[in-house]
């Protein structure tokens, strides 16, 4: 029996996601035994700083990667959207999988099934500039308000009356068995998610050939291609994962369609683009749509955002 250790954050969602990956591996290798090493990240310790005020990357991933590089674990599991686009030396993403739910969802204190039914000037808890900008685009009166903590903490704060609604990734709600609390799910073609949202990334040490070979058996090629395209937009724009930027891609037959936007903080300057082309030219299309947005005012938005963060 082969025994592997997996590094992950210690929260309920991180453990649930790690168990999904473990199940996929055990299905392929029935004799495999997996032990979980829980790691506390900077993001787990700092529950006050709004994510849009972060000046560094890897807030939820660096310490997990440290454990992997120190050979304290054989592989690591992350929410792919949390991983910085610039990978660390010595680490490889050996598999991307389980992207069943890509969209954002709204959980409201009162029974609603549309954004229009929220009360005037409703307070919406979110830690994402991307979500905040799109909310303001939908309704100018809504008040996106910073919220931190894990899914259960955010739900509790909603129940305590501190927010009229909160926005979370549907994948997290589904994986925690909390789907019945969702008021509505957004169409990802309209309310565009974060690049690679919903997908799980499995990292290994680049020089660990045996483990790499084992992990790659659970890689979902289609999901890997799509998420790579989405993240390529961020790479080309050089904007980081906390900027008000959304990207969603989907493959239909031999073609891929990419939806993307960049916005200023209040949603007034909202630059949205779509592009369709051959799936085998996906990276080229991603670079094209990213450059289009930059040249159409996106570069100025990023410069303004940088000045705002430096205040």
C-alpha cells in the first residue's frame, strides 16, 4: 500500500475539496492511502484585511506551497482561482479537476429570486472587487461591503443581520452541502466569474516524477485547457487575481468562446469583450482579448487601481 501526504488549508471547504481529490485518486488507485496535513495560511490568520487591499499574492496558498517544497507533503490541493498566475520554482500543477460549478451565487437574508427584489441600497457582503463592480453595474444603489472569513462565518454574519445578502462561489456552497441556502445563481456569461473559479488545482514538486505521474491521471483535459485560457488573460494583463477582472471560457465542439471584462471600482467604466475561435488557438485568443481590453482603457483602470491601493 502506497501512502501519500496531501497539504491543504484546514477549513471545512478546503478539507472537502481535498477529499474530492483523494476520492478521484483512490478510484484510480484503490490501494492508495492518503494522509492530510492541515496548514494555516496568512489568509487564515488575517481575517480583517479586505482582499482588495492586499499588496502581495499567495495570501491563501503560500504556506501550503512551503509545506510541499519542504517535503512535508507529496502533493497539495487548492482552489485554482486562489493560485497566483506566476508559479513558484520547483512546483507544478499536475492536475486540474472537478469544475462542476463555475458561477457566483447570491445568498439573501430574505426570500428573493432576482437582484431586483433586494431592498433599495441593500448591503451586499463580498471580498471581491470583481463582484462589487458587477453588482454596481446591475444596480447603482447596491452597497458592496467588505466581508472576510470562511463560508460558514459569512453565512453567520448574514443571519446576524449585518448584510442583506452575500455573494459566494457556488462551488463552495455545493461542496459543503449548503446549496439549499442559495437564493439565485448568476449566468457566468453575464456575471463573469474569476478565472479558474470552481476548479481544483493539484500541485506536486516538479522533481517528484512518481507522484507527478500518479496525479496526472486525474487531470481533466478540458477543464485544464479552459482554466489555462482564463488565467492567460490575467497573465497578459498583469493585473493579479484581486483586480476587478472576470474571465469565463467555454468549449463547444472545435471552438472556444471567451467572455471577459475589466472595470473601475464603481462599475462606471466597464469594458467587456467576447471572442470566439478555434480551440487549438485558445492561448492566442486569450492574449488577443486581454490586449483589446488593455488598449480600450483597461491599462488606465489598472494604473488608477494601483494608485488607490498605494494610498
